[in-house]
């Protein structure tokens, strides 16, 4: 499997240092990519596959959410695949962009009684799966995506984030 070429942009001063985010992102997304390749037969190009991570704030993600999804409110994570993908199909050299909002991640982590890093890890995996075409618009899609997230997170030593919940559609 090829490596990931992760480009990071930190747009909000409240995030941990870029080196810390790069280390966390590399470990989490590398584990997710290895899992997809090994367990889901997801092919990867021979050359490093590029994706960008934007660590921003609620104001910025609200603007993006309003522009691209007609939802004028902040959200935790948004993913923008570079090209439409179906799970199991070879991606191009650029996977796409994942945008994460610090304040929403902080609020949700407190509400869920999780650490900030654990919740961020979950959201990075969630956003990464969207880049490969996984979705949760329908119940069966949500069950598949959530099951994948749970197995990837278990490999990272984290508990099931959906335990006791119906699939989120």
C-alpha cells in the first residue's frame, strides 16, 4: 500500500501545534488506510495519495457548511472528495479535503465524556471514510460506515463510539 501525503493547514490558534496534529493525523489515517487495504480490499495507488486536513473554527466551518451543504450552522467535520469514489475503487493521486472545527469537537467531546484527542480521532476516521465514498444517508450505509469506524477505532485502542445508538442517518 502507498503512503498518505497529508497536507495540514491550521487556521485557528486554539488547536494543538501543527506537529502534534501531524503526528496524530498520520497515525490515525495511516491505521485507517491500512485497515481499508487489508480488510476491505481497498486499492491504493503506488504513489503517495494526497489529502489535506484543515483545522479551523466554528465560524469558518459554518461558512463552508452554508456554501456547500445549505446548512448555515457549524458542524464537527466536513469531507470533500477530490473525485467521486465508490468504496473498493482505486482512488486518484488526490483523495480530497477534510475540514474539522475545533470548538464543535471540544463541545462534543465534553458532551460525550471523551477526551478531545479520542473524539478528534473518531472524526478523522469518519471524514477519511467519506473520501472513499462511504456515507450515512441511508440506514444500511450508516450501519456499514459506523461498523468500519468502530473496527478501525478498536485497532487504535478506542471504544465503539456508537455503542447503544441507532445508526446516525
